[in-house]
C-alpha cells in the first residue's frame, strides 16, 4: 500500500521537462491529514542536502487539537512572494530569484550575521556550523531543474506533498490548490508564503 502511495506522490508532481519556458512560480501543497509523522521527509532532506546533525531544512511539528486529536504538520521555508528575510540582509546574500520565485542564499556573500534568521517569521532559517553561513530549504533547486522532485516530496509514503509550478494552470499543484480549501501560515505578516496547507490546525498557525 505504501508503495502505491509513493507512486501516487511522484505522479502528482509537475513534469519539469515538459513545462513551458516561461517564468515559473514554484509552490508546494501539503495535506496535513495525510502526514503521520514518519519523518521520512526530514531524513531524505538531510541526506540530499548534507544538512548537519542538529539542524533542519524541514521538520515535523506535533500538535494536539482541543479535541485531543494528534496532528503532524510539516514545515520549512515558504519561499515567500514578499520574503521578509531579503531586505535585512546587509550583503545581498539572501535574495529572491526573479525567474522562479525561489528564495535562496549565496554562500559566497553570506557573512553569517543572522539578520535574516531573525526576520523570518517561520523560523525556517538556521546557521550552518559546517559551512559557516545561513542555511535553509531551497525546494531542492538542484534537483527540480534536472526533472526530479524535491527530496521531501519524492520520499513521502502517503503523497502528502505536491510540488510544481503555480503559474501553470494545468500543473497538478495548481489544480489541487484550486480544487481544495487551503490555508497558509501567518498570512497577517504579508509575506505571501508559497506553501499551501490542507486541513491546517489553528494550533499550528500561531
């Protein structure tokens, strides 16, 4: 059954090689009801991106609703449209890429001052003690332009994560977001995050 779910997760993703050569807007959809806290995404992310022990590019939060239901919520960098981490960076190391909306860090320019870490309302950035710079999720930028899925999406056994180009109305991620009521984290900040959740509990959106 898990094998079938894994296949479903893969087929839901946008076939990168088939996309139009237009400006993309990478986004992710996460169905919280399908996450059971197996941590496979965290392990896959750490292995794929050489994340040091003790820090995380993606993580799973465990919440208990008022009714006593245990819910697991995956979190990571939201690659915001109005990324609040960009402006505070004194060297321009943190930037939002125009052609696809990814929010990235230029290791050669980063001085590790931590200004962007403080500015991120999602706690999605950390200091990488091995590289000596700020680190975060990149949506596996090195994979998606090779026609692959982000490691966390590929490894999810239940298909809780769907990834693709939000600017393509025919992409699975666009269709599933359009077809389902979704929630985004801390929209009051004006950051316009690009991770869309289904069944996000209020306890996880403080």
